[in-house]
C-alpha cells in the first residue's frame, strides 16, 4: 500500500458487485468471507436473481483489507467480482509520545 510521511494507507472498506451461483446462499457466502484475513464485517444483499446466478452487493470492512485475497475467496465460492464500486482507505498515523 501507499506510504507517506503521515503513515501507511490501509483499505478499510470495499463495496463489491459480485455474481455468484445460487449456492452457497448469501448467508453462507457472507460467513465464509469473514474468514479472510483482515475482514471484520461483511454486509451482503441480493440485487438481482436469474435462473442460475445472483448478483449481490457485498460490503467488506476491516483494518487492512487485501482485495486480491477477498477476490480469491469469492472465486473459491464460485463467484466473480464484476466491479469495485467503492473503496475507503485510511492512514494510521504513528502515535506521538
């Protein structure tokens, strides 16, 4: 990640547009994503359903998210990230003593 004079930048929130098969369910899908390193919270909602797939909006929150690790977990669950719709990045400044 980027690092400047104020500290290292970390991704703390990602909003992803994901296409997934009907199974696993959106509940199981969200629970599995919480197992990814750095993930503290997953909020997912179904946007569209067709005969074989569901489009879901997935919001992932944590302290230091790795988009590639999260994307790989989604692929392992049979899904694919269509787009990254929003990102929040924060800088943790070193504490002064």
